[in-house]
C-alpha cells in the first residue's frame, strides 16, 4: 500500500494541521533524503506489533533529537511507499534521553498502531502536539518524509517526534508462511536493512553516517520467539512482549529483527545459536566452542569485544544473502551448514565486522570497502591465527580468482571496480556490493600492512584505529591519516605517493588491485589444484585422464575442490570428450559432497550442455527442503513469455516477454513445482549459481 499523509484523510488516519511544511535542505548523502546534518539523533524507541496473517508490521517510533541550529523549519526522514503514516506528533523531552522512558500500548486488532506512554507525561499528554507531514518521491528505493517543526524550537533543545505507522510489502521485511520454513510449524519473519532497506521498516536517518542507541518493545503471536540486534533483551510473559536495548550507537541499517520457531543452545560463555528445532543439533555441533576461539583471537589482535554477547541465528534459505553482521546477533543462511569451511569463513568474517563495520563504520556507501575490506583483512588474520597461513592463503586464492572472474565480466574500466565509487543520485547503494569492495579493499589493506613491514605492528595500528573511532563513522582519509600518524617514518618516506602505488590511485583507479598478496605459504594446497587442472587441459586426453584419476580429491579441502571446479568452469565450454571423462571420474563422488561443490559441478554440466548428467541438476533442485529452493539464478534463452508468482514475495513476480533474449533473474525463493515445470517445459534453462 502506498504511504499516505494526513491531508489525504486516509481511513483511520488521525487529523493533523494542514500547514504544508517547507522544502528541506539538500542532503549530504546522495542515498539519503534526510536532513541528518541539521540534527543530533540521541536515541530511538520502537513499539512494534508483528501481524503475520496480514503480513503487516504496526509500529510506533519515538525519535529523541536536538536541533543543531535555532528554529529548524522541518525534519526530513527517509521513508518508503510501503509505510503508511497514521500520525506524527511532537513533545518536549528531558535533557537526558534516559529520563524519558517510553512504554507502548498495543490496541486490539484493527484499532491502529501501538500507542506511546511516557512516565514523565501521563495520560493524554503522551500523545504530544500533532505535526503536519508529507511524503514525496525520492528514488525507486525510498521516499522523503518531511515533518514541519514548531517555530519556537531552539538549538540544542531536546525534543521528541512520535510517528505511528503500518508497513506492508516492505523491502526490509520478509514474511514467510510456515511451509517456507524447515519445520513447517509457524510463520517466520526477518528484516534485512543493508544498505538502504530499513527506511521501509521505520522512518529514519537511513545513512551510515548517523548512529544512535535504540530500544524496542515487540509484541508477537503466542509461541513466536523474537530476537533483535541488541545488547540486552527481556521477555515479559504476563504482557506477552519482548523488550530490547542496544546500549551502543549503531546506524539504522544495523537495527534488525527476526521472529519464528527458534530455539537456543549455548555454544560458549558469551555465545549461543538460535535455529529451528530440526536444525539446532547440527548448528550446535558445528559451532560449539569454536566461536569463542575466534572471538578470543580477534580480541588479541584488535582489542576487547565491545558488544557483550555474540549470538548467531540461522535463517531459512530465502534469506537473500549468506550472512549479515547485525551487532550481537549475526544472521546467517541455514544452507551454509552443509559446508564446514564456508561456514567457518563466513562466521569469522561476521565476527571481524564487530570491530570493522559495526564499531567503526563507513560514513558513506561510496566507501563500503572501509567496512568490507578491513573486515576481510581481519578475518584472514583471525584464520591465520587459528587455522594457519596455508589455509588462509588457499581461501584468499579462491576469492581472488573470483575477483578476476568478475573483472573479466565487467571490464577493467568498470566504474564499480573503484574503491571510492561515485554514487549517482537514484542509484541503489546495494548495487555497489561486489567483490571489489571485499577483495580489492582487502588488497589495499594488505598493502598497507606490508608497508609497515610487520603484521603485528599493523595489528597494533588497527587496534588503535578502532579505539579512536569506535561507535563513529569514518571516511577513507580518516584511516589513511591515522595510518601515517601511527607510522611517522612512512609519512617521511612519502609512501602515499609512490609511483604506481599512490593511495589516491588505489582509491580511484578502475581495474584490478595495484598489488596482490604473496600467497606462497599456501602452495602446499594450491599447487595440487593447479596441477590437476593442467592435466585435464593437456593432450592426449587418455593419458592425462589416467594421471588425473590417480589423484584422490576426496581428501581435499572444500576450497581446493571449489577452486579446481571454478577453473574448469572458467575454461568452459570444454571439448565434449573432456566433459565425458570428467563426469566418469568425478560425477558420483561430487554428488556426495556439499552444495558448494555440487553446484559448481552442475554449472559445468549445464555450461557444456552435457545431457547425460542433466538429471543431476533436477535432482539437486528438488533435493531442497519441502516448499523451498535455495536462491538461484536462471538464464532463460529463446523465451517468448514466462511468468511465475513467488508466494514469499506477494504480488512480486518474475517475468520476461521478449523473443530470443538471454536474461538473468534472481529468485530468492522458487517453489518446487515452478522449478519442475521450468525444467520440463519448452524453455531452455541454464543453472548459473546458488547465491
């Protein structure tokens, strides 16, 4: 439903003054419509009611603010057409945010969003004075919400803005019917705010430059467990509500919620896993004890873990990404449990974000590498400390191979290959998430570590960097200035201006990294992969195949096998006799391995049109949990008209309607019957990858 303002007199909307608000000042962040630069956000409070049957969230948001200059005419927030504003009001606030705790009353169904109640203003005074507001288009990923403020508002005078709203069909909120979960027992809902989706969860300053503490009160159906990215949580059984508090400032995109049939199990002194009951034993067995090892290693490198608990929640396969570093509560896709090595790397990467990304955050989405590149570097320092340099070099080689593959697809002059990407107005920052953000950013950080000559000294620098900037947002110049200040001898040598390796060139040149790490310590694991690949591309085939079959890849690490298959995929299409020999040698063995391996082999099968193994593609797709298929990309060729409605996406649909086209369509959840119809239909389907 499109958002409506009070002047449209939507059914059930409370009245508000009709005076139109003034035009807002220009935003500093091109991805945000907000006037964040004119205010200090001290705290936000949320009252939320989950209504899964209607796929609706009813909310009351209390923003605690101070104006940075006298008599600001308007407050502008990021919002979304999925939000329907019921009312906006204003009230004076105490000098200290903690002096004005807010509780929420949850009306009966059909009577609107939650109502706030303040201990310092009982009764009707809690409602505040109504304010005029309007919603205007901003981009295809959001709207601007402009709220007129009282003219007498003074600079640095604390005040509160109270917004009551409902949200339906919001990009940030994913509602799943019970059949789209593993247990098929209860509805499931989760939010995903990165990069700019949380403006459809609640109106906010949706920019990573703004951080604040938050609290929330959440009401959910009986028997549904609710979790949030918070340092403290309490369930009040007699009220049937959950209370959450985040004691450290976080940007809006890191406010996250998940609710469903979730059960906990402790895996360490400050960690537990949450999962559906049928997944909990597997998740517990794979992570018990090791998460504490990773946290302890990170603390030795970068200083104390500052978030209290580090919990992990496993989400159904419709979770749109692999993992998300929400503070105190990492979200991770449950299908990753199949692969131990990918699980290890992905969780350690999210652990690293506790220092780089969550504590110290990129101030703009144009410099996302400040979070992802530094977290990737820290992740590899942690894996080196816990699993050795050889394993770390293998994983790095695997990822850099993928980086160069993406480079070949996009071209070396692609603007998205810069570390400092220019974000044009209207472009969704999520489109900037790519391997350059991670791997080119990692290579720059690794280069900085080599300049100082000692990884331990560089660890000391990063520890000081985190201590200086924790709970704030930074730009690249903050990092580089801090680096040169920490190593004055490097500043004297003008290392930032070395020909061909200038810091500015690292940030703004397109193409591959200017320098890549020395991975020779991983040669014991990478050389066998290269040798086997060379055998399969050598002549004569019979002799090469005989030599290759003598190599037992069943004893390889997952990353070795994945790297080998990726090399074969890069070389596809291969001669049919080579593919036939590969299938004879490996197909049955690979069928018994985890999904990361199987999907790569199936890509080779499809890319090479090897029909004898196409039945394995179908079997793989149908082997997913009932009613669920892991997110995949499909290449559809010779397509005249094709359309599927996806139950988890409501009215959203996949469709294409041109003749002789080749399109790639991402499907977060595709029903099994749709997959079967596609595979058996007239359309030629090529499986590209599991996301």
